[in-house]
C-alpha cells in the first residue's frame, strides 16, 4: 500500500505546472539517494573494508609457505613465555621453524593485529579451560597482545599458578586460564602420588567444578583437553564404574579411551543451557572449544545447560603430537627442522579417531545448542598442525644440566606455529562480528524504510536479531541486494512510489494538455529507468527455465545441512516402486527372486541436521531437461543407475538407445527420456584406468590384472566430454591381485606374490586411479560438467569371506553405536576424499565443480540391504552370496535422494552466484 500525501488539485496547480513538475522531479531523484547517505558511515576497526573480504573461505585448508619476516615477538619482548616452551632461551640452534606462514587454499590469512583483537574484546573476558596445551595457546595470545599493552596479573584471585587471571586495564579485558585437563571431575587413585602414567577415576557425567562454576562469567571460553586421556582411567557414570581404559582390572569392563572421550565431550557442553527452558538473547560473545578428548561429552552438556551462558562456541580440534624414533616414554623425539608435505604426514589411528569423535560430538552440540539460541563453530587446526613436526619444544624447554630425558613433542615453541591458532581465532571472531554488523545495518535500513515502504521488509523478521538476520534469513536474494547494493531496492521502490504519487496528484489536471501529458509520461518513464542505468544491471535476473524458481527458494536447499551424517528411521510407507511397477530392473531384483522379508524396504535416512526430502521424479527431470548424465565405474555404479531409472519411470518411460552407441550393450547402456530430452548412461570402467587381464589362466572373479595407473580408460574418457553430470565411483575391484604400471614400467603390485615386484597396498593403486580420472576430466577442453564422487560402498560379508561361504542374512539396519567406519573401509573412504579435495582445488581454476556424494556412512549401517542369494535365479547354481550390490528397491534409492538434493543445492548456488554477478 502506497501512502499518498494530500495535494490540493485544481486550476492553481496548472498555473505553476512546470514549477510543480520540476520540484517533483527533484524529489524523485533525491529521495532514493537517502539510503546511500545512511550507509556512508564510518566502520569500527574490526569491520572489513570491502564486502568481498567477508566472502566464505576455508581458512583451515591450505599449506605452509616460506615467510622470511621475523616472528611477532621474542623472549626479550614477551616476558609471559613459560620456560617449558621458550625454545630460543634454552638453546634451540635453528630458527627456520619460525619462518613459515599458513596459506589457505582459497584466500589470504591476515597477519595477527593486536590492536584489532583488543578492540574486539574491549570490555569482555576470555577463559582458557583445559590442559597445558590450552595454556600454551593462551601464552601465545599474551605475547601477541604484548605488542600493544602488557596486562596486570590479578594475583588476588588465587595463589595456584594453574588458575591465572590477567587484566588489560586500557581495554577492560580479562584473560584467564583454568586447569581442568579432563574437563570432568577426576580423582587421583595412585597411592604413590602423581606420575605421568598414574591411574585416574573419571566421572564422565560430572563436569569439573573448577571451570564449570566460573564459566558463566566469561564472554569467550576456550576449552582444551587431549593427551591426558591416553593414560589408565576408570570411567564412572551415576557414581558407578562402567568401564576402564588400561586399568588391568578383571572386575571392570574394558573400554577404549574413545568411550570416555565421547561421553566427557558431550557432558561438558550440554549443561550450558539446554535444560534451562529459557531462550537467551545472545550477544556477540564467542566460546571457543579447544582440543578435547574423552570428556567433551560432559563439557558440551555443561555449556548448553548453564542458564546464564550466552556465547557462541567454537571447537578447536585435535593438536597432534609428533614422536618419532620411539614413543614418548621410550626415547621418541621430534628433531625435524622443516614442515612436511600433506602426503608425508596425516592424522591416522588414534589421532584420527579422536578427531572424528570431536567432529561428531561438535555436530551433536551444534544441533542441541540451536534450541537454546547457542551457536557452535569449528576451529579446525588439525590439518595445519599435523604437518608441523618441527614446531615442538623437543628438549629445548629446559637447561641441559637438568637431565630431563623425555622430549616434549606435544607442546609448541613460543614463538612458533601455535601463533597461527590465534590468527585463525581472530578471523573467526571478526567473522562473527561482521555478521552482527551486517544485521545491525540491515536493521537500521529496515527501520528507516518501514514507514515509506513496508513491503520491502515483508521477508524479514519484524524485530531481527542483530547477529542472526544476516546469516539466517531465508531470502538470500534480498539479503544480497542489501549487502552488495544497499540503496538499489530503495531507489527502484521509491522512484516508482514517487511517480505514482505524482500521477495521482496531477491526473485531474494534465489530461487537457497533450504536450504536458507527453512531457509527464516521458519524465516518469525516464525516472523509472534511472536506477537500472545507475547500477547497470538487471535487478531480478530470471532463473534458468531448466530450474524451478520455487524450488530455488526452498528453505531446505538454502540452509546448510550435512545430509550424509544421520541415522536410519522406520518408514512404513515402503518403497517408491516395486518389481511390478518398474520393468527396467535386470539385476538385484530381490523380491522377484524370492526374498521373503520386506522390512529392509521400510527404512528412511534421516540426517542429523535437517530432513532429507523424498525423491521427486518430476523435479529431477526438470533439472536435467536437455542434459546428459553418466555413471562411470563398476557394477555398483550401474546398480545406482538402475535405481534412478526406476525412480524416474514413475513419470515417464525411457527408450533404450544403447545399440546406437556400443556393441557391448550389457556394460555400456544408454536410455533416453524423450519428453525431457534427457540421456542417462552407464560407462563400464571398474578401475577407471587402463586395465587388462594378467592371469595366464584367463579371467575369473579373483584373477590377476594389470593397471596402467597414469592412463585413463578410454572406454569412458573418450565419451565423457558430452555429459553434463558425471557420477564417478570405484571400489571392490581394487582388492583383487593387481600389478601396477606407470610410464609403461612396473612400479609395484598388490597381493601378486611375486618376489621380483615391490609389494604395495591396494590404496596406492586406488589413489592413483582416482587421481588420473580427475586429471583427465580437468584436462578435457570441452568438458564443462559437474563431477560427483560417489564414495566407497561397503560390503557386509559375515560368517566367512566372500569366497569362503560368507553371507549377509541380516534383516535390520545397524545403529550408529553398533557399527563405525574404521579399518580398510575408513582408509578407502579417506583416500577418495583426499583426492577429491585436490581435484576441487585444481578444478576451481578451470571453473569445474567436483562434489562429494558421501554415501559410505549411511550404507555401512545397512547389512540388510544386499541381495545375498536373492540377486539371481535359484536355478543358476551360483554359490557366492552377493553382499556387495544392493536390492532394488532398497537402501540404494537413498543415493538418488542425495543426488537430487545436491543437484538442487547446486542449482540454487548457481542462481545465487548469477544474481550476485548481476548486482555487483
């Protein structure tokens, strides 16, 4: 509704018509410029000078690059360095470890700005809670801030050196450390007193009172815990022993340290407010959760349940140790002087399991925290620090005459690479405050405009919260207009409004004068197009006709959700299709072939963070109208394609056109959906690279084969440029005996038992095959498609190996507690992910997109979904059970739900990017 001011219409207006017209023209031009003036305000010191600086960048993925500048501080300029980490003071001879800088792959990480940090925390307080690694980071922060001002030691707080408080008078900022190495209540049970490896009792459902009683007072809380959990421990819950780790007590159930790690993690953060029943309005405070192990369950429950806690929580991930040439207590050391490459060192075994547990519990806390208005973020330092074995104290944390024999390969030298943690911390805090400032300015604009044009804020909350509006509004298109061209909406709206006012005010007078009418109309048309000319853009670019515009605005797609982490829940509605409604299933038709149970079809995947939409065949076909899609890989890839065929057949039936393109129509299939001009194909290539039989006895299920790891299989590589979507996969074939070639020469073999050939693992060939496949896609000049890597599909043989009578007769899914990704399945999955990340980096330079279709976690829980002996005719006389492929219909249909979700999200991103380009 447009408010129309009162005009006195009539003859007097005509007497000075041109004067009135000129005045109106001035108003029409000037009024829309008001928002430009409003936005022309000075920014706080922490606000980025350009919006482009706030673009999303993964600052945790990158590499260390040489940096010859001197460190931020030294032993002379910072007196807060604890002796145990003061490497230069105690004679470390090399200085090269100080001359490296972390370089994210997608952007630059700014240098630490002490004044900027102090302005951010002015009038606030920050606590480091946990073990000595947390204190290590706090001392780094103290030294970084000492370049501006030195703090006052508030010794009156406590005489215990493990609990320190420092006060920065000029900034009214308090910095504290609280010693709680397990985060939960701990009792020392060793009668001989504290030792490095003593037995401890951990009460996993009780947060350590030493920090939990104080944490509500702080605006920023940094929690850490780690290496203390490797020692002997007895775990207690509800006052009773529920297990132990390395306690050597036959009366207590043996458990891994990961059990306590998860429980303590959850408990520590839960109690910060979830059970309070009262939603707290957040300020721009931030809680940073540092490296945590067994007790983070307890930590998260504690944080979420405290009524007065209102911070944003960041989990800082595991800080790896680097003992080489022995363990910590058997002569291990860390004498390297250079960082290593990504391929030389990575998280593995216990460290990897700890890291994954952290991330899982972080996601759980993030979900639960939302109910209380608490945000959890991930400060992921693990990838950066795993390649810095040269940054530890080693034996330079004490004088040589002290005869300390244990090297410190856990803590970090000061100055050293740990300073990067605080560079990352500063950027995360700036990002939080940037979101708040955007919300604040939007709120101002909305309030300024609300009287003039209520409709413009119809998609915003009536009273937006400053820190949530910019980040959580579902109308991203409108938000982008505010961020990129804040006056744009106002200009267009107000120009039209003023034009309408003028028309209504003068309509009764000008109709009698043709020349004046013509002038008026011309002026209004001209003024209406002024904003479009000024901004040289189309305000609302139309979405592609291949995309449903209503679909692009769907909240399920706009919000960020990890659809691959979740659980299977009962779904009594049953499958999308049956063998009766889909006549395209030529394999794995379990119901047709006599499988007696049907419960395996009555489960649905439920992500932890959102709902996974049901498969919509019509929506899928609209997305791929006029396009081509290929599944490249082995028979499990064909398995997914057959699932997709049946899902789409509910809308339209395809034509089999395989014979037009291939002689072997069993392994190379093509289907054409004429109504949508969509082609669906499968290109058989189980190794992705050039392969041939190497067994003199001919091909069999387990015969030896030769792989040329640097040559892509032409069966798919010669065809792939014509496709818009490529789903690439591979897996089970790499477990057979294989001889590997590169540059025409044998470089090793897997399970070949040949003395004259170097034995290597199957992961070597697996990695190189995917690397070659991705390089091939990147090198094809005409390839413009989107590549989806479908991750490893686990098999579920029980009661024997695949060729020793193993079968898969279960009829129910596993729970997430019963089955975890580990062993060879985890290594295979991680190999794929690592190679995809590299492909994403290189593909970005060419404008190619590589996406992860991470089905592994979901399918690991579905031992009931395989054909077993119901994938072939009972008269076939085959004795090997099929616990690799999946029944149709069955859980594999979920893969295509994932695929549709990702394609819709990609369509939304493309639409949003197009919109931003048009308004920039």
